[in-house]
């Protein structure tokens, strides 16, 4: 039963990633694109964790943690660049 729930959850996360990809390319402003990219990182983390549960291994959880840290730094850098036009002061 849990296998069917995991497959359904992976399908929902994949659909959310496709909708975020649409917003990433279609977004009218740069802020919309940054938010779509940040949401795609969150969805990728969820997909990696679901895949780790499906494979019953803990290696994927470490990969999800690393992606979360890189995603946070990337979103902060994109936002700072959008506000000030420069990342490093």
C-alpha cells in the first residue's frame, strides 16, 4: 500500500515541477522567475526524499539536505542581485 502512495506522491510532485517550469519560462517579472526556481528546488527536495523512501536508503536524504543548502544560497543571491544589481559588495 505504501508503494502506491509513494508513486502517487511522486506523480503529484512531478506535476508541480512541470507547473513551476511553466511559471519559470512564462513569468512576467524576474521576481516570479526567482520564486518559481525556489519552488522547483523545494519540489526537487521532496522528490529526492520520496525516492529515498521508495529505495529504503538514507543516502538520498543527505543529497536532499545539500540541495536545500545550495537552494537557499542561490535564492538569496538571486534576490540580492535583483534588488541591488550586485551580489558581492
